[in-house]
C-alpha cells in the first residue's frame, strides 16, 4: 500500500516542502530502501524508526519497504523526517486508518523508545505551512512554542508515536499550542553592563551614540587599556529593542540553527556575536558542504563585535565586504545557491601596532612607530576600511579621569538620544521598515541628505585633502544625517558635516 506524508527540509533558513512517499509491498521480501538524496543521518533513520515502532507496540513491515523523499534533486539532511517516515509506514500498514495527516506538515526526530525529540527550523516550517494553506503542524513539544507565533495555523505537540497514532485515529484529543501575547512581545533588554562604568572617553561615547542611532559600523583604535573593549561591550545597552518584524527575522535564523533559547517563542533581545580571531571563513560568513549561517547571519539585526581586528585572517575579513555592503551573504555550491540575511552592525577594536605601543596620530609618531603602524594596518584592506562608517581614536585614560568622582554618561541617558533618532528614522522610512540611515540606498540618500553650498565646499575639501573615496563621501552624508537626527533638525548643516568628516580617521593623508 502507498502512503504520502507532507514534511519539509531546510535550504539555508528557508523551509522547502518535502513529500514522504512510503510503499509497502504485499509479498516481496528484501531490505528496506530509502531514496531521494538522503545524507547519512537520514539514511540511518530506518533503523531508529524500526526500533521506535517496535518499542511503542507497532508492527514494522516484514515485506519490501520503499521510502522516497521528493523532490529527489534536493539534498535531505538532519533528523526531522523520521516522524513523517514513521507516520507513512503506520498509514501504509493500516495501523493509522484516517487521512487526517494530509492537512498537516509533520516533522520530528524519533528516540528508540518512540518519544519525539526537537528539530531545527520549526519557525520556517510554520511559515511554509501558513503560505501553503495547511491546517497546521504536528511537531515535537519542544518546538511547538516557536511555531505557534505564526498566526492562523494550529500547532499540535506530538510527544510520542503512540500520541501521533491516537490523535490521527481519533482516540486521543489534543489541544493546539497557545502562545500568550506577552510571550510574543519584545521588551527592552536588561544588561549588567553600563556606560557609566567607563571612566572618561566622553568623545568615544558620543561617537557610539551616533553609531547606534543610525546603525553605523564603527572601528575604535587606541593603545591597550584605553577602554576600547569596554566601550564595544556596552554598545548593545543603548540599542533600541527589536521590532516585531526584526524579532521574527532573527528568530528564523536561530531556529534553523537550533539555537533558539529553550522555552522561548521568539528572540526578544538583539543578538551580540563575539567570534574569536581564529574563526574560519565558514564559521564567520557561513558555508559548508550544505551551507549553514555563519556569525554574520547570527548577528542579523544585532552586533558583530570583532576585537583585535587585524588578528583575524585577512582572507576571512575580506569576506565581510559583501555582507557589509548588501546586508546578505550568498553561498554558491554546485547543487544550489543559498542566501542568508546578514544586516548587522560591525563594531571592531584594534591597537595601533602589533605591540600595542604607538599613537594613532601619524603626525606625532616616530619613524619606527610609523613603520610598525603601517605593517600592522596592512592586514586590513582599504576597501574593508572604506565600508566602516566611523574610525575613532580612543586615547589612553588619564589619571584625572580614573580618579574622578564624576560619573560619566550612563547607558540610560545615551539610549534616550538613540531612541529619539530612531523614531525620526521610523517616521522617515516607515514604521515597518528595517531601513536606517546607514542602509539608505542611492535614491534615499539623494532625497534625505541634501547639502547646502557651505557643506558641499567642506566635502570638496575633504575629498581633496583627506582622499575620501566616493563610498566614503556617501558614508559622511549618512553620518551627517544621523547627527542631524540626534539634534532633531531636518536640514543637514555644515556643523553636522564637519563632525561626520572628523570620524574618517583612517582616510586622512599626512
């Protein structure tokens, strides 16, 4: 007898429909066959399914069993197809007699005792079901909450094969999973860190307010112990909370990677990723035989913090150029091309030289320091630095600042300025839009960043004296727009442009 069950497979973070076809021959004998381009984990499924069915009190067919996973040209990986294969066997063997499963998408991993373990990508699966007109999903209990945030579909938690059979045969009634409205609300993040902990460095704090307000990339340069890492670690404390749309997009990535926090239906805080400088290209950008998201995608709508930037492999850093420009990463393979979202805020820190000694100001540096600085900076390409909006010097902290009883600007105060500027951008680009000043396209830049004659003269001097590229020219205009938003002014003034040019430290010629 032939049975068909609807399930899914992941391609990147996208859920693609997969039809599980199970045929049990009437008299022919032979080894069970599993076809349809399965990987090793899927090939091992039949052995686990056999044991799970027997331990749950069901019969496993003793005649020829053929399982086909369609479409056959898509690689199948992971363990999510085990429950739908078992359901197909039960239905083909007439141990489940109803056709109720045809209106559901089914997924789950089976344990040897017949219980159902969690899978990856349940949120993408729920979105696929909603788009495909299915009534709902049959999922492991651990995945039910994340899938239930998608409206208009019913999510049934299936904890075992016995529960699945009882539900579909009408012997057991299940209640669809319900998610409280509170669980789907994104609340302000709570942090143990605060910018008030940083002594001095008020100029650096000002630059980070601008960076957070417009979601600009930033690079801090300075000697060891100046507070660069402290400043970078506290940047998330002034970022606005995730919007509903941002939370869904971020949660989808974490769901596909199996990294969604346990018991959570959504990512409720902005992700902060801090990879070590030994990270490989696939770990940072994504990849693998079957492409998976990297750190840049896990930092989507959040912060990617790269400490000691030149210590990363130059080959790895060059791969950041595409996501910094486009907000996505495309991984091409022979069988498919996968695109991952990667609209993150890059925050990096570095010393002026490999030894940490020296000054960022080339005019004050000795010849030996200049040589060491040039050698260390050569690890970073010009095109990569060009894509970083703010280059800022963080000087050594003075004794006076360290011993002062005056408390510096706190995260709460800084966050109010950031939220005010973000509110202006939301009104400018649309409340549902994820566009910020840093990601304005050419037309938006033309519409929202006009410069008066004095400002244009300043830009002309900057391009001639500092050697600004065309990309840096646009970066300065975007920065000036954010500075104007922080002041609550509609027009960009020469003062805003002057401050923005001041943040292009590494473009300067001496």
